[in-house]
C-alpha cells in the first residue's frame, strides 16, 4: 500500500475508532471486565494498524515500543533457537493481545511476529501498559491470565518435543490449529488461514520431508486433504487417535 493509501486507511480507522461502539469489544479480553467508559478511554489512545500477509510486525530482540490487540487475522509467533533454527511457538487469533513484552518485564520483544494473513490490529505505546494495569483492574487480571495461558501452552509444546514421536506431534499441532481457527467446510474442518508444510515442520521441530510424508500418508487414508497453503481435516476422530498413539 502506498503512502496515500496508508494515510487514507489510518484516517478511515481513526473515524471508525471514534464511532466504535464499546460494547462490540466488551467480550474480548482484556476489555470484558471494564466499563464502557473505561473501554472508551483505552480506545481513544489506540492507533490502528493493517498488515499484509507475511508482513513482519516486529522481530525478536527489537525494542518493544508498542503492544497490540489483534482485531482480525492470524499472527505467527516465531522463536529462534540457540542453533539458529526458527520455531513457530504460537499462533495468535483475533481478540488476543500480542507484543506484550512489558507484561513479562522485558523492554525487547522475546519473539518475532509475522502476519499469517491480512491482519487488522490496534496498538498502544508500551509505556501505557503499566498505567492500564494500574488504573483498570479488569485489564490487569485478564491480560495476565493470557500470559499464563501462553506460558502453559509453550511448556506443553516443550514436553511434546521431548516425549512424543513425530507423528503425534504433527497430529497434535493440526488439531490445535483446527480447535483454534477451524471452520466447517464441505468434507471437513479447514484451518482458517494459510498454513504450509514448512510451517508445520517449524511448529513441531521436524523436517519438511517428514511432514510431507506424514500428510501424504494421511491423505491416502482420508484423514486430511492438503494443498500448498491449506489443510482440511476430513476425519478428526482418526487424527485424535494418531495424536494419542504411543511410539
């Protein structure tokens, strides 16, 4: 998008924010325990952001100047290992905060965030985090609940890497994605954003060749259908069985 288009988008979103009904955000953490007046105060400080698919939002190690609330789209959160390999640690879905380095006492981002598809987000300067937490009790409790859930999910992923064989890990990764972002389509449940075999290999700590072999086998057994950037689970029960199967 050119500069003129970006300025038009920002002006349009500024107008939308000014007229946005606070009740539309009242069900979303960290807003759901705030009053309408408090939500309005927070929204008035927000800046709208639009990201194209595959856009780099921020990079691991960068100064954490802003934090975000994802309104639409999906974000991949990527960590770099000591050996230099990239691992997809999490996917952020609409209605969730991300880039909240201040919540864990950091001044730099602990991971890289990339737009998995077209994304719309609100952002605030990171120095507002502590004032939001201090002034809005509901914001604090809901936000730190999200932090705890993500830490728990990442710990579970570490345990999976250490204790489960590859087919289990890949099956669980696909199940996580359809539970998080699945939509019913003819013939099954589709992951509702672009996902490649390379992405799955980066989520599960295995090779692209291994993921391709597994998905090809599952396709032959009518468990999934996959294209270059889309995966449809056609038999979720059998995938659950594979995710629980011991080596």
